[in-house]
């Protein structure tokens, strides 16, 4: 029956090209309201120009999981951005087709609707401009948007979804990018234990979590501020340097010497699920990361003043490390990662 409906749908589309009296099928494609969680920043400006819709999001999710985006049909966006890992993975660096190794760790995809810049070095200012990057990058999908279109333009499911999402069956690059972005805009994580405590929903912090929260406010909140747990700034915090000669951090985008090895401050939300940590997975665990900060980071002319003014360290006792990790785990949103 389903195939019969699709065949009828396609016949109607074909008939419309030759019949001036044909009335195209009209689908209700309502906008999806994005509920801004308590204390979150305002939505970024591009959400209003690419507002998620019912079928736009459905199409975007399908494309997000589509392996035909890659040259050999072996990987999709979801191959490196897995829901159970807060839409990240556990590899130190991204792994593309034919097991090619990328430059950096795959960042989590969460709360994109509130971000001002994207990727570790902020090389994209609009989420709609980001999907092309993995598609054409040699170490990732090594394809082209024309190849992608050629693979899906005769697929009945895609023909139907593009029609429902955009009012006709034209499959274009911009529509692919926009629909993937629409789907990613809906990936909002704001239902962790921390959020429930803040909303007075009956949850309370343990003694260890309470102490960890205070340590966080004393020693971490300068960079990991706002309810996103990132101020979205670019900083050099003295982490071990990527041996890949292509790496320069934010300087790859700005060309400025002072931006060498500066990276966008990552969000701490769902950090329990996103190991390893750092731009190329320098630290396998939160304990390793905190040990490094306590023992002393690499010297650099542009080292962040917070560290430079404190002997290149964030000093932490063993008890403080344990309590801080306990607090950071309250930022785990089990509903978001699909455990509820």
C-alpha cells in the first residue's frame, strides 16, 4: 500500500509538468517551536531565517544518517556524531572513509541553535555552511555535493520528503544544508540533573556534587560560563600540541599569530559521554585532564591569562578533582543521549 501511495505521488508530480490545470498536493508543514531552556542565551540569528519545520527536520535527520553523503557510501554524519555519545564519538581524531584519520576530535552536536560559531576553530559562522565541510574533506567523506545529489535525486523517499519540506521536488545543495541544520537545531540538551535542580523539580545535589559546584564556580566558570557551560571564546590553555603540521588552532582561520593554538571553549554539557577530551583527544578521562591542569600546562606567549597568572596551573587537590567530576556528571542528560 505504501509503495502504491508513493507511485501515485510520483505520477502526480510528473503529470504536473504536462498539465496546466493540475493542482499540486499541498502539505501542512508547520514550524517547530524551539523551547529556549531556563537561562539559555538567545537563539542565534540564522535560526530565524531557517526555522525548523516538521518535514524539514524529518528530512534533515534522514540526511544526517545518510551514508550516500560519502564517496563510497560507508559513513554518514551519524557515524562520527552518535547520539549515545552526545552526538560525538570516542575516537581521538575523526575517522573518515577508508579509515582515513582527520585533524581533530569530532565535537558533540548539541545546543547548536544557541552557538555563535562552529567547529574547534570557529571557521563557520552559520550552521547551514557546516555540512559541506565533511562532505568534501578528503579525510572525512571525500565526496562532492553534486555526487550526493546524483545519488538521492531518484530516491522516492527523498523526492517525497523534499516536496513536503520545500513545496516542490527540487533537490538542491542549499536545501540539503538547510534541512540538516534544521535537524541539528532541535538537538537541545537541557534536562540533566543540574537542570532539574535549577528548576526545583525535586532533585538535589549530593554533598560531593555541591562541593564540586562550588569548585567549578571558583576555578572553571571564567571559561565555562552561561547555561551552555562555554563562553564560546577562543583560548590557548596549554594543552599538548597536535603533531600534525596542518594544525594552528584559530590561527588557521584568522591568520593572526596571537590565535595560534587557540580553540573554542567546549561545552561541559554531557561531558561524561564525550571522552576523549581536547581538540585531538589528548586526554582519555576527566581525571587525566584535571591532573594535567593541576601539574602545569605548556608555556606559550598567548597562554590564557587565567593560567599564566597562576603559574600555568589550575591547582586541585585529589578531593577537589573527585568532587568537580561529580558535579560535571550532573550535566549528563540521559534523555538527550537516548537512555530514557
